[in-house]
C-alpha cells in the first residue's frame, strides 16, 4: 500500500472547506465493482450517522432509455447515445447538488465510470462551484476470472439483459467494456497528485491512497481497506434466556435459566450441523453470553464493546419501575428511542459508535458467530440490512433464535432459525405517537426458519429534464451497477481471548 499526504493546499481548498459536504466519485471500467463499493459505503456512512445517498448514473440512463438494445449504445461514435449519457450524468449531478445543499445531505456518492480526466475535471469544477469536497474511489482489476464472475453474478440480473440468455449477455457486456477501454485514463500519481483519492488494485491486493484531507475521507479509506466478498456467513444470536429476562428486568449481569442452558446446548448442535471449518465465536464480557458460548466447546473471544447497552440508573429495573420512578425519562425514550440516553447510561446512537470496530472486523472476517444482546444485535442487524435510525431500536431479535446472514452482491440473505426452546418475549413494540405503553410479556417464541433477501441502498427516481440547459456538462459516459471482490489477509486488534 502506498500513502501520500498533503503538503500544500489542494486547488479550491480553503479554511471554509472544513465542514462542507463531500462528493465521492467512483472511477473505473464496467465490472470493476463501483456500484458494490458505492452501496457498501453509503450503507456504512448512514449507519455511523453521516447522511449519505448514492446516485447511480446507470439507473438514470435505464429510467430514460426504457429498452436497452446492445453495446452499440455505448460506442464512442454513437452521438445520440453519448448525448443521452451526458445528460443523464448532468441530471444526476443536479440531484447531487439538491441533496447536499437543500436536503441536509453530507455525502453524495456519484456512481459512474468517470474514466476520462476531462470528465473528472468537469466534476471537480462542479464541486468547486457548489462548495463540495471531492474524493475519488477508483477500482482497477485486470483479472479476467474476477471480471467474468462479476458479470455473471451481477450483470445478468440487470434489466438491460432481461430477455437475453447468459452467453449473449456476457458477450454484449464484454463489448460494452471495450467501448470504454481506449479512452480510459486511470488516476495517475503524477498527473493527479493534487487530487484526493484511493485506488483499489487487483481486488484489494494493493492500494494507493493520496491526499486524505479530513476525517470523513480517512474513515472512507479505512472502511474500503477492510471489505471483501469472500463467500461466508455471519451468525447472530442473543445469549440464552437469563434470570433477569424472566423477571422482566433490563440490563444487569445475571446467569442463564435452565431454558437458557438448554438453548446453549441446542446452539452447539446447530453449529456442528452447519459443518463450518474455522468458525470464530465472539461474545461480550457479560456472564450470560459467556455461559452460552461455553456450551459450544470451542475457543471464543470476549469483546467488551459487545456488552449490552448501559441502562445507567435504570439497570436491573422493570419497565413498570422505570415508568413509575422516572416517568419523564420513560416518555422521552418513547419519543426518540434511538437518540435517548439513559441517565448515566447510553443511547442506541452511542452503541452504534461503540460497535464500529466490530463491524470493521466482521467485514474482514469470514465465518463468525456473534453471541450478544438484544440492543447490540439490533445495531449489527441494522448495518447489514440497511435499516434507518428510526427502525433500528424496534428490530425483532428474539431469544433462542439464530439469524444467519449471507452477504450477496447488493444485499444480504437472512435466515431466521428458531432452535425451538421456549423463552420469554423481551421485545417492546414501537409505541403509538403520543401514547406511552409497556408490552413486556412472558410469552414463548416458536418461530420457523425463513429466508429474506434485502437489497441495500435506496434509489430515488431521478428528477431531470433532458432539455435543461443549466445542468453541468459532462463529457464521458456512465456505467451500470457492478460488483467488486476485495480480498485481505491482515490483522485487527481489540479482542480479548479466552
């Protein structure tokens, strides 16, 4: 990995640029993973509390050109196609401007090929005119096997190839790539030395990082250097039923009930049936997760950051007690459960920040079982399923149920597997507006296995008129969604071994 640091102000940079919005611009040929990166990055930044939206120029093109015919549309000598692609890119930038200046956005991801220096210069000028910082993310891959796999896994499911067989679609897309190759100008260490960027080479084997100028850019770099697409599954479950669960109390550090111990045994059987080699097991440092992991008879790691949300003065209290002793606090939590902080305790927002190292390590690892707690599991699940801050505190994470998460191209397949051991229901439904309720019950959970596929990222229909002459002019073409493979072999500290 090569890293260069700024020694002089970048063109257009000034003191007033410290807190201005950031425009992330992808660079690269088709089938190099730009959309994979864009969606992952958007999901991560939103999860840590940075309002971010992705603008995929390929989608703008598909919305305008309803029927895709062939690669001929992308030929550099196709004047009509070139005009449409320029206008679609301009429309996307217009929406970027609106999002960052009028809708409270902090980061916009402009997902397109942006393969020429001329086009990137136009984007830089657009950003300078609007007071945005620019950070480029280029993905370079020359491995034909990776490119072929990306095309088969992602492109064949694109609306462009709905009525094509596999062979025809692959052939057409390879010809589409050829349309970009002759004019492709990669980010250069000398010619582009004044730009801020990360260049990802050979699916994460090497990186070139240049002029990282602020906190957001450094977090982007750190995140992108940790992601990969090696096939794997992440298993999330709560500890077995605890003594305080049965009493209806929150927090504390109690041990397992007999049913909780039975779940731990069933969890051992379940993991053995999965036949996973080199499975890593993580727990919190709280008694109930450790007792659950002990039954697995395998090495496990204790993470303090996986401890349950700190309820402060409300630790080991029932909701009825909290409502009686702290009625104002109880009402405030119902109004904004994500941001509400217990007196001398934590909020879900605090918990997300605490769990960021866990997310980074989960992105780097392969097969992992995380034995954790309800609030912690909600935060982790919200990251993988791209849930909003408003949805996060109400995600259902029942006791004695394992969630198997399998990352796929642009989403995550979820299987909810009940191990058929009765337990109390600790889920508290979202209260109605203006109504404070308590719903902690002692019912039993008997859910069934199901599979849910969630696609990350939300796409807002573009708002553009192709005849609008005030839009910024773009002089290159755009590309449709792509997939990237990133492979690593590095170490990350912070876990305690037991």
